[in-house]
C-alpha cells in the first residue's frame, strides 16, 4: 500500500514539475525599424512594442530606449515615450548613418525588468 502511494506521489510530482511554466516577462511583438533591417533615410523615430503593458511609476524613469549611431553618439531623446505596451523615442538628425544600436530596459506588467 505504501509503495502505491509513493509511486502515485512521485508521478504527481513529475507531472507538476514538468508542466510548462508561464512567464509574463515582456516579449517583443514588433518594432520599427525591424531588427537587422536597412532604412534610408535614417528613421526619425524608433519604437518597440511588447506583449503586455509597460509599468510606469510617477516621477521615476523605469523604462528606457537608447539609440546609438555607428560612432557611439547617442542620437535618441533622453526620455522615452510610453504608450501602453509601446516604448518610443525620437532620433536626432545629427547621426552619421551606418549601423545603429538600439538598447532598451523596460519593466513588464509582472513587475520584472527586461533589457536587450
């Protein structure tokens, strides 16, 4: 009898531990421009849309979006604009072109920071 209970308990634990877990960390749905794309002329705005609302805290900067040109010059606005699940920034026309790097840090709706 004890052996049947132990096997049943072991099977139940295996089922629970192998069940897929759900992570609500913000995942990118789409962006402009798309990663790896070529754009001419240089875009005047960059945005990333995530799969959930971005958290905002009055008076604190918790979500950032930075665009750097090929010389290392930051060409984005200091403050990003948050609209629901989208973060965006204006891009200065002072850049020299070439390869741009976009870095983000957001706080997803589950409260966890996500960056990339």
